[in-house]
């Protein structure tokens, strides 16, 4: 299918109206996929399961709490990071796996509009699901240990920081999905960048491996979710550098993935 854009026909809706309609169609597609529900269920089990175990473990021997239930919920949210990224990846590549990308582009021939709608809906959906899980995880921990407290101000700070991490991870996964157009290859790539390679290079512990680990998106995400960072050889990583690394990877993946959607045939 050609990537060339056509002139706007007579009667074509206004750009904003057309974008909103495309976003609505993308949202319907997202929630009509069985894989969406399975991935959300698996991610929920991981996050809420960790929160339950954590809350139960600290409920009996908690003297003077050094953190709030929100921080505990954010810690539990770390275990859902790959699930959030995997969900974004699968939602992006499902059209290519089923061949539905061809009729999708026939209904939405302006690929820039489809790119914006797909990334906004996929990243927004995954981020909102992740934030809901973190909030629920914090509530579960608080129910086990009311001494921790659940202050509103702390909640805003934690949820804002978590939204940045989940949002960047979702955009990164969506960009990789648009670039690779393959669910299996995309999942392997996300797993490597978010979990395997950062931990592997950090464990090696040499100067060059630590430098590489600090440049990978997984290190930045873990640093921001753990608040004080993972420690060990990456203890020099700062909040600012973690945000720059994670944001840069998300933007880069979106650029290269978007370029392939806009400039190459859908069936290649």
C-alpha cells in the first residue's frame, strides 16, 4: 500500500474531528482484543499480588514507618513494568499479525493521523491501567498497615512519577512495535531493553558495562520507580539523568517506528 498522502477531499471532516474519531476507533480496537484483557489480568496479578504479600509481611513488625503506603504501591508497580510495556507492544503489533493494518489504512489513509491516534490511545490506556494498579496496590498495603498512611499530596507525587515511567515505557514499546511489526521480536526487544540488558551490564560491574547499563531505558525506569535507585554499580545515577535516558529512548523509538509507518508499505 502506497504511503503517499492524498489531498483532502470535499466533505472531509475537520482535522481535530477526524483525529477524535480515529482515537475512538483505536480505543474500540484495543478493548475488543482478548490479548488486552489477558495482559491486563496478568499485570494486575503481579502488582496486586506483590502489594498483598508486602503488606502482610510488614503488618506485624512495623514500628516507625519510614515511608508511606504510596511508596509501597510504587514499589509493587515496578513488577508490572514489563506487563505494561508488553501490553503496549501487543496492542501496536496486533494489526500486523492479523493483517488488519491494510483495511485500517484504507479507512484512515492519512498515516500521520493514524500514528498519533494509535500512540495516544495505546500509551494512554496502558498508563492509566498502570496508575490504577499502583493506586490499588497502595490501598491494599495501607489496609494491612494503616500506620503507613495514605496522604493525598504524596499520592499525587508518586502517581505523577509513575505516569512518566509507564508513559515512556508504553511509547517505547509502541515505537518498537511500529518498527519491527512483529509481536515476538518486539517482546524480546522490550524484555532485553527493560530488564535483561540493564541487569546483565550492572552485574558485570566494569566501567564500560556500567556506562552502558546507565544508558538503557530499563535502568532509568527502575531508578525512578525505586526512588533511591537500584544501588550497586548504578548508585551514581540521578533522577534527572534517569528521566533523560528514559524519555530519549521513548522519543527515539517513536521517531523510527513512526518513520516506518509513514514511509514504507504496510505489508513489508
